[in-house]
């Protein structure tokens, strides 16, 4: 398991980790879907189970599979189908994917320079916890650290829009610590990070899923994982 919890390639801005990882998926693996003529790249989330125990699914960014699409490994790694999105959870931007029979998913986050072998996600943090320090490990930027700026129950303004739309959910606003890269200083996750789990620092708690970066206010917006419970799902 220790080997499986490490990335095959350390992501940089120039060379993301587009490894297929064979038949074993986990949070932070790059995925793609085809929507019309568009190839949409996002990031795999966590394994969840319905409260009645009847269904297990994997979370994805709903806007990265807008038509309940099939999901594939990156084309540069063979482009093999790994599952199909079967449901979108309201306006949360959380989609649920059913894996192909030969694919498994481990709820174990990739290791990083501080915790080499990664850790297994064990619970969804309550919105009342207000965790201060968090981390993210995406195939496009690698490991990032930050802090929770605020947790709010509200409608959210879509990326690039000023009006707030849709139903009210719990959202988590993140401030990232500047990350020094060969290309300069990265202060926000790049395109493709959507759907990546944001977790407690050096812990096993799931906080939220990255949605988009608000460049005007220099903060990232993420959807709280606690919203899963409102739809009858929890970590599996």
C-alpha cells in the first residue's frame, strides 16, 4: 500500500501527473470526459456510499461531466474508460460516478514531502469544526497548503458571474500559501483541479472539493463535503 500512495510523477505547471494508475484509482487522479466536441479535464474525488448501503460511487466535478458522461483516464495514458457519471447532486457541483467492474478506488490521499505515504480518509469534517489548516494534492499543481477563510451556508456566484444562483449549500473559502515552483510563485490551483478533495492538514478529515478560484478576491471557493450527507451519502 505504501507504494500505491505515492504519485508516479511529481506534478509541475509544465508537466502535470497524467498517469493512468492502472486499475487502482484514488483521490487526486487526473480524469477526462468528452462533452460534445470538448475534452474536459478534472480530478477524481473520493469513494462514498449511500446511507442505506445500497450504492457506492466516486465523486467528480459535475461541470466536468455536464451530460452524465463516461469518464476516462487521460488520453496520453491510453484513455481507457473507468466509469460513468450517474447523478449530479443539485447545484453543489458534485457528481457521482459508477466505476467499471475491473476498477477499484482507495480513499487514500497521495503522499507528499511532509507525509510520504499519504493517509486514508476516515470522516467528513463538520462545518462547525472550522478547520484552520488544510491541504490539497492535485495532478496539476501537486501539494498545496492553505487556511480556511470562512465557511458559509449560502448560494454561490458561479465562476465569472456576479449574481448568486441556485440552492443554498455550505461552501468553504480557502486562502492558499504561496508555493514556489520553477515557473515562479503559484498562489492558486490551476485548471483541471476541480473536484480535488481538500483535507485537514496531516489528518484524515475531508473538508471540501475545489470548485474555482476567485482571482478578484484572491481566494478559492470549494463545496463543503458535508453537503454529501444532505443527499444521503457519506465516506465509504
